[in-house]
């Protein structure tokens, strides 16, 4: 119950954030502008539109998760509202979980709004949308949940600016971890090869959530794959939230 | 009111001056060299660091590829970076069927690089086994670009069968496959292909198809004039000296018009030819030679002493014959250029 109260409060607070509307404005402009880029491709305007729409959902979702997520805990400390909250019978992990769920709800709303807008726009311009498009949007949301967990963890241990930079770096590098599993032959005799391969399984693999190419080209993806990817994201996010709670428990506030 | 007018005037003046400065800056800046494409990262690395945006980057690269192709198609016909752009686009989005398809068409028809075309299309077939367009284009490449290869018709029939097997191929592919098995007239196959491309929404493809269709008709006209020349020789005991002799003898009503500005003539071997058709063949043969020269230089660090060295070094399977009978290639070993 206390977790829900914090979540509701976080949701309300985030919805009032002007930065959210600025980002949504740019997201809407990108989605509407996708047609213009599609015009100069050979009959590929719908494919280009789908690509850009899904990329906008991901990119602006990531920016919201990072900019809002990394300031969540720090803002409470800075405004000294945290002391009032913690003075109440509330455990610190409940506070962290509430914050996470509040932001997750906001991101859910934003993802749904942007996806529906993208679908309507594509359909209005004569395109069709398959199930895989919605699967892609669902996995984008799961990716945002994982990024939010990173943002909450960093928000508990460091400053917002540093946290935002670190989370954005994790987002970029997390899409390139496959390189560690596909090391070139030159690495065959290098002692560190095993360590790098192990690192592949430790680092977050955001590519698991990337079905945008399949969605744009209407290539079907099995429901089992989507379910496994969601399970991966859920377990990783749970681990990060546990780490965030542990760090926040030890934090001297 | 006055204040509002002053503000509007100030805004117009500010943006007007900025536009003028921008125009001047654009004029001062030298055109961007296309060798910038050389500095695009290796596609294997690029794929890993797109932060999930590989589809969008592939779209942008494809648009860049179309602009590049359009510019050089209307300009110098130098398509050095075409393969690189197609490879990067399709690596970043392996499900992008049209990038494989039209990339392959451009490589075969404009860069005269059949090998790269077939490689790109076969790679696309691996990731898109249901796309009938990819095996169809490989079949067309065998038929149109490798007509002299002994097994080209067999290979084409094999790929057409693959296209039909997808269950999505339009009826004309089935007709082509059947016709091929009856030793089809390849000129009709080519005409049908360009006719279907002429219906494209894209201007570049339409222009290319229009150009190719004109060349097909010119080749048909050459064949018809050749038959008239044979009749002339049979009736008069000597071949005609010029194509005008055919009209004078009443064997043709008038010489066909060449919309590309070329002319018909009888070459030193007695065949009726057209300069637009031959010029295009010269361009294609030069592209093949340039590709061989570049590959030779990359491997040996120098230009070959003569064109025959390309053959002995295994860079080319055979030197293309100069399309104009009686003419030879002029090769500059110092600059590595062929005229």
C-alpha cells in the first residue's frame, strides 16, 4: 500500500514535469516528420515511417527514463522531502520500489500514447501494421523498464548529471555487447577471451529487446521469444532494484 | 501597431541577412568529396554501436545510396562506393528486401559488377527466404549480364524456380520461367523487366527503365536493319556501304529515330550498329576494366604495364572486346586510365 502511494505520487509529480512535454513534442514531431524522409526512398515510405516511429518511441522513452529517473531520489534529498517520508513507517526499499513503479507507469502511458499515435499515422497514410509492430513496442517498454532500473540505481548512489551520463553510456554499449561474443580470430589465443565472453553474459544486452527491424519489414517473431526477452528484462531489473534498495539502505541521509 | 510592424521588419531583416550569409558560406565551401564514404566505419563494427537504431541508420544510408546513384547516373557513371553503401545498408537491416533488390540491380546494370550483385542478392535470400524478388533478380542478372556464360540459362531457370517456390511470385515470373525452358527470346525478357520497372513510383528507377527500354528498341532496330542489309546484299551481290543505301533501295521506309541522339551505321565487319548502344557498351566495358585495374593496384601497389597483365594476374577472366569493331582500348599505364 505504501509502495502504491509513493508510486502514485511519483507518477503525478512526473506528469507535471515540463521536460516531459518538451520531449513528447519532439517525439510527435519526429513521428510526423518520418513521412518526409520516407518520400525520398524508393517506395519504402511506410517501412521508413515504421522504423522512425519505433526509434522515436525508444529514444524519447530512454530520454524520459534517464532525465526523470536519475533525478527521482536526488530531488527528494535536495528538497528535504525525503526526511518527511522516511520519518513515516516506511522502509527504504518500499520508497525505491514506489519510485520505480511510478516512473514505470508514466513510461507505460508514454509508450502507449506514442505507439497508438504511430499506428494511426501509419494506417492513415496507407500502411499496415502487423502483430510484430506491437511486439516491438512491448519490448521497447521492457527495455525502458530496465533502463529505469539503472537510472534508479544510479540516482541512489550518485549525482543526477553523472547518473544520466552513465545510464546513457550503458544504453549505447548495452546494444553492442554482441561484439564480446563474436570476437575475431585474433582473440583466439588471448587469455582474456574467456573473460570477455563471460562479460557478454553479465552486461545488459539491450539487443534482446530490439525488434524494430522485424517490425518495419513485417518479419514475424514468435511469442516465445518475446516472453523470454521479457523474463530476461524482469530478472535484470529486479536485480538492479535490489541493488538500488541495498545502496539506499546504506546511504546516510 | 507601429511596434508590431517594426518587430516584423526586424525579424524579416534578421532572417534575410542570415539567408544571404548562408548562401555565401555555401558558395565558399568546396563541395563535399564523396570519399567521405571511405570513412564510414566498418559495417561489422557499426552494427554493434547503433544503440538499437540500426533500422533507421539503414534507411538513411539507403537514401544516401539512392542520391549517390542518381547523381552519378546523370553524371560521370562512376559508382565506386555503390557496393560499400549497399553492403552497409543490408548489413544494418538484413530484412530490407528492396535495398537488396535495387542495390543488386544498380550494381549489375550501372556498375557492371555482376559478382557483387549476385553476392548481395544471395545474402538477402538467406535472411528473406520468402522474397521472390531476390532470386528473380539473380535470374535476370544471369540472363542479361552473362548471356555468354555457358550455363547462364540453366542458372537463371534455377533461380526463377526458387522465386516461384516462394508462392508469392507474380504470374509473369511463372511465364518467364516457362518461356525460358522453351529457349525464350532474351530481348523480350529484358523488355518485360524494364517495362515493369517503368511503373515504379521512383523517378530514378523510371528514368533508368526508360533509358534501358530505348536501348532495347535500338537493338531491335539494329537487328531489323541488319536483315534489310542481308536482303540488299542478296539482291545486289554486294553489301550496302551506308544505312541510307537501304532506304534508297526501298528496303526500309525510313531510318528509325534514336531518342538518345545517336546514329545507325554499318561497321567495318558489315554489321548494322547504333552509336548509343555501342557507347553504353563501351561505358560498361570500361567500368569492368576500371574495376580490374583498381583490384590489380590494390594487390600489387602499381598499375599493370598493359591490359593483358590483368588477365595473366587473374584480375579479369578475359579482356572485354572494344564494342566498336576495328577500335582498341587506349591504356595509360602511368595513370591507370582506359579510353
